[in-house]
C-alpha cells in the first residue's frame, strides 16, 4: 500500500496534467476559423506578395500559379532568390512578366537567410500591404482577398493564417499533429487575437503586415538574426502596441511543410534550437514533455500494482483523456485518427530533438538549414 502522501501527490499531479491537456483543447476551440469571403465590390489597395525562395523548384510553380489565380486585382508578385542552384529561376521565367525575380545578393553577416530575402523583397515593392508567403504554400483563388479584408475589418497591423498541412507517410502523420498542438498550447495562439494580451504568435508561412507599421518597427531588419522570425516579428509588433490577428484557414491555403523525414527532423530541430540557445529552456522542455505526456500513463499500472482503487480509476481516466485528446487533434489537422494512439512515440521523437539541440548547443554548433549556417547569439547581442 502506498503512503497517503504519495497517493495525494499523484492525485494533485494528475489534476495538473488534466488542466494542461484541457487548456490545449480550449485553445483549439478558441482558434478562429477563417473561411473564403464571398465576392464583394473591388477595393482600391496595393498588395505586394513576397516569396523568398532557395532551391524551391519542386513547390514554387504551384505556389505561383495559386497567386496568379487570385481574385484580388493588381497584386505585385515578387520572388526573391536566395542563391538557388536548382531550376527555381526557370519556374519563375515560365510565368512571364507577371512575376518579378529578384536576386537578394550576398547574405550579410548576422542575417538569417529568410529574413534577408523578406527584407529585400519588401524594399523592392510598393504595396500598402505586404504578404510574405513561403514557397510551398498553395493558395485558393480567394485567399489573399479574404485575409486582407479580414485585416482591414479588424484594423490589424499583422495578420497570419495557418494553412492545411499536407502529411505524407508515417513520420509526418505521427509528428506534425503533435507539433501543431504543442505550438498552439505553448504560444497560447488564440490569445494573440485579444488586444492587450501578452501572447504573440504569427505564422511565417502566410504573414500579412501593414506596410506603414512594418517600416516604422524596422521590419525584418530589426529581427534579422532570429530563426523564428515570425514569432520575433509578432512580439515586436505586440510590444509596440500594434494589433495582431491569427486564424486557422484550411480552406484558404495548403502546405507540405517538409519533403521527407530528414528535412522534417532538421526543420523542427532548427525551430527548437534557434540562434537563441538556452540549456535551461531545453532541459525544462524535456522534463515538461516527460511529466505532462509520459509519466501520467504510469498512474494506471501504479494503482493496479499498489492496490489503490482511486489511482486505478484515475489512471484509467488519464489514459482515456490523453489518448482521446491526441486522436482528436490528429483528426482535426487531417491525419488518420489512429496516429493519435501513437502519441507516446511522437513525444519520444520530440525528446530526441530536445536532446540533440542540447548537445549541439553545449558544443556551440551553429544552426544549419538549406545549406547555410547561423552562429548562436551572445547574451548581449542587440537582436536578442
């Protein structure tokens, strides 16, 4: 028989776990859903779309075709090349003069490649609104108009959407639903829409900004050394009192985030590690994942072995709650429900990512992504 204090501690811990898991469900329900807007009278506005691209031949064509099919007239479309060595330029050339190709030039010291591409594109365009779009995001014909209309209605300075995520193969279907719910919970995503909230998140895959505010706050130049440029930009806008909005919009855009398992590992590792390395944060994250997702599964066998009916019943409820939640999230983001039953394996994948990031950071290894290396920032770096 377990001592009373151990039973009480287990019950309290289980209650905290359930509160945390419940918060993820609440955030999911609070996340606005942005659907295609019905046709309306044309508005006089200038919108520039900047697509930073580095060896994006596989995806770029579909992305540009989606932009060329938009029902928003007069879009200024610019692809900023980040030193591509594949056929990206030929993809753009095949669309004629409807899309402008810009060479970004040599990457300056202290800049992350995507930030340099976005800044270069912004400087070369004239739109009152700037839409930064990843080269693997395919938009439906109403996407740009719908999002800009929403931004204007909300009087927002920064608006982003989360597209539908196309998942191919076992590992993407296993890991990405867990990644999405982790981001949703960690950043308290729907709280971004509450003016005055400290929560601030944006999705760099589809990120719309008001030009005047972007220029006034220094744009991507001000966050040039950050790998998570969308989060850094959102936080900068929030700190300046600008209005932010974010929504889930699977009927407006679709993306396949990573092309294969190796790219997914390096991409997620890049996001976890960043240039702002913190061993304490990574160790805390490791402990949090174990404590919130894996240890609760041990309450049921503990109750059975110790012969404590209260813990047995509580443990059974934890199993139902945890696996049920992950099945729901898997279905909600487009993965087969059965992948939710494998969520402990997804947690294990994330633990490997955290351990790898910790080992690399302690050795001072730079971030590597798409053939470029980014050194870790010092504590006194002006971009921290």
